[in-house]
């Protein structure tokens, strides 16, 4: 069974070693714009007044991403600076997508991004977006097939408009139906 999480649920999760040592908490998720996979997390200190630690945790150093914490083997898993988080910042298609419009290739505006849906696992990727529609409803849209992401727009196949979910429990089925539809459209 595939596990889906909102990116906002991953942010603020504690980062702990297998021995139980607290290393901080996730501040931001940094995605590779070309693959949609999580490249790394930036870290912040724990607590109300704690600020950024200017350290990064590369995904390859994560032991597991669980419902309550991000686990690493030991403190050496964390980079001493956040260069890894900045290294891909100038790649085309990167940047923050929160508040960006989602539009179909045919020009239909579906809404604005309020969160990303992450497919957790060995290689977590952006599986879709939570959007707020013009009617102020929040729905989850799967991302399948050719998708273009820029600082101004997320461009999705036209069929995406017919495949959404109201919650994470129905998101997997919506994604599978969209995949089937796109496969069927390619066969025609």
C-alpha cells in the first residue's frame, strides 16, 4: 500500500537518530525540479524560539520517514551547512509552488496550490497537489504524466481535471484512475 503525506505534515517533524538523539526538526522540503523527488530537508532547531540551523539532511541519509519523526542513523547524516539545499535553487522549474496556479494544457484553471502531496517510500516524490478552487474548496489533484512546473504555473494534462480526491484516503484511487485514463488516451 502506498503512503501519501502532505508536505506540510512532514515539515516540523523531529529529526532523531536511531539512538534517540534529537537533531532538530524539518524546516523545508527541497525537491529536485526535474524529477519531483525530495532532494533534502533543511533543518531548524526545536522549540518556540528556535530558528533555522543552516544545516541540511540529504534524502540519501534518511533511514526512514515515519508518521511521527524522520530517523537517521547518527548525527553524521546531517550536513554541516545547507549548501545542498541551495545547489539546485537556480535550476529551471524550481522554486516555491505554494500559491501558484494549476492549469490544464487546454487552458482550464483548476485552482492555486496550497500544499504538495508526497508519495512516501524509498524515493519519495511529489505525487500531486492540494489546491484551492475558485469556489474555495480544497481538493487533491494527482500529478501523472507530463507536468510542467514553474514559479508561475503548474501545467497538467487536461484529464487531471476529472480526477481529484477530497482526502488522502481517496488520493491513491484518483491517481490510479488518472494513470489509466492517460494510458488509454495514448493508445487511441
